[in-house]
C-alpha cells in the first residue's frame, strides 16, 4: 500500500511539473550547476597598422561562456540591449539568478556577450558621437521609461506600474541604474554598422558552431542581420522586445501613426533586399513583448517607442510567414502573464519566462543532446597581427 501511495504521489508531482512548470521551477535552484568548462574569448575585430609601426586591435566582441557537463546540442548566445552589457543576463536587480545560471543548470551551453564598443569589448579608435545618441541612454528617467518599470517625467517623481514584475525596493532600483553601460565609440543607426555587428557575431558563430541567438531590445536589429549573414549557423532567433525590424524592400512598409517624431524616425522599418530577407525564413523566430505597452500615442519618447515597435513586430512576423518562414509573436499579457517589463528575463517571474523559452525550443526540436556542445572551437589565425622577429 505504501509503495502504491508513493507511486501515486510521484505521478502527481511529475504531472504538476508538466502543467505548472513555472510555479515549480524554483525547485531547480537548489541543484548544483555542473560545468564541463567555463571561460571567455574575444571575437571579430579589426587591426590597424600605424605609420610608426605600431598596431591597434579594436572593435571586437567579448563573450563569457558556461558549458554544462551534460550539455544540449546547440548553445544559446545572449546579446544585451542599448545602454546595457552582458550584466543584463547575469543576476536580476533584486539579486536572483538570471539566465547566466538558469540556462546552464538546465543543460544549455550559454555564451553572454558584450558587443563591440561596450563593456569588456570597449577598445576602439572610434570616438563616441552625440549625434546618434538616443534619449534612453541620455537620462536615467528615460531608462526607467524604456524598461517600463513605470513612468518618470521629471520634475515629477517616478511611478511604478501596479502589478509590475520589477521589484520596487530601494536596493533593486539602485542596482537597476548601476547596470547601465555607455558606448565607448559611436553606434550609428546605419545598415553598414548593422552589417558590421552581424559579421562580428558571425565570427563568434564560427567558434561556437550552430547556435540559438537571443537578442534584447536594440540588438534585435543586429540579430536579423546576423541571421541574413550566417543563416547556416543561426538555428533560431529569440528576440525580447526588439527595437527595429527588417522588411523586404520590394513591399510597402507599414505606416504607423506617431506623436513623438524622434521615436517614429528611429523605429522605421529597415528595408533589405528581398533575397536577403528570405534567409530569415530558414530559421524559427520568436518575438516576445511584456506588459504595460501603451495603446495611445504619446509625446514621451520611451512610451511611444514600444507602441511603435509592437506594431512593427506584427508586420514583421506576418512578412516572414508570408514568405514561407516560421515566426511567432508572443505578447505575454495576452497569454495571461502580466506585469512584465522591457526585460522579462530579469523580472521576478524570470523562471516562468525561461520555461516559455525552453518550451518553444522544444517545440522546434532544438533541445536535443545527441551531440552535446563541448565549448568553443580553437581560434583560427595563420597570420600574425603584429610585426614579430623571433630571437
């Protein structure tokens, strides 16, 4: 009788895990994270040679990686957003585990990057430019609005959205503002720079092999270019609230009404050759938005931004699917998940958000472990980047 009861309890527990993964995901936190290896590397970059014979190695990306002992086949690459660094994926503002720990614990090899001219990839000869700066990085009140923790229009005090998944305590708010990170060089909003970012990521993919690319916010545009540059290496793209989208240049662009002219200008669709856009149909794409996105036109830049972005997201998903691809748009409150900010992966319910990511990857057949990822391949370079005379 006791064995029967124990068996029934076990079945009930497993059933609860399947039905309510997010509610029980916290049980995973007590399990140790067992890694095969961990480390870091630089990828991409340029080398300039001065007339005086000196050199400058810059404009590269940086990645830290965590490879579980029992890893899945495809690693996950995490790309931060505007005014951020890889810190976005490490720990949450209230000190809980971020994707840095959540994903390796679940068997995902994880690469967290700092993009060129940011954070630990800050070495560049290109000076910063105020011409390409956006309000999000100019004022802390703008960052508060961009992340939709609430609304802050100084000199009025900041507000926190009711039911927000952002922790509103003093320590978490301070941590949130201290994770902001500046560009060390210009980040122009041009196709040339987008292609540079995509080519830099392609250099990382040469070392990781085929991978799942996860972008956040402003890096969304770079994710699309990466997919077009290296479609054979990008197994899937997951974009958390991407700022901009690409569209075939031979089709009319959606006209989105705007009240803030700068937001409208910066969130224009990006036209690309139709044959390039077609490459995005070769990989599944998931676009995810949180809560508290305004449905009304606004004069406030970072309120207007996400209303425009979500409208263009629907058009992008429709375009990919119309061309034979596999794209989906998830608006969390439409699925009963409320209160999420611009960074759902760092919110109080980030275990639930991670569950949803894993469920989608499972649906797409990307969570296998027949050929586990064991870490980055060795760097390949046959030519020296400095003049060297061996004694």
